[in-house]
C-alpha cells in the first residue's frame, strides 16, 4: 500500500490473531516489520447516537 505522505512503500497488515500459526504472529516477530498491539474494547459507550449519521 502506498501511503501518500510517505516516501517509501509500506505493507499494512491489520487483523486479529485467532491461532499462533497465522500470518500476523509470524510478521510481528520479524525485524523488518513494526508491530502495534491495541487493547480490546471491554465495553462500548451507552450513548452511540453520534456514530450514526
């Protein structure tokens, strides 16, 4: 994926790890990839009216 503000080409992988033999856990251990972990959403807000257009 070529991001407009970046000079180099990057590969963006987004996903959820369901099994350790998947691509995402493998890529996260490679030195040429940067991995970010985000915590799960434990509870969504009760007032979600602003999310609906």
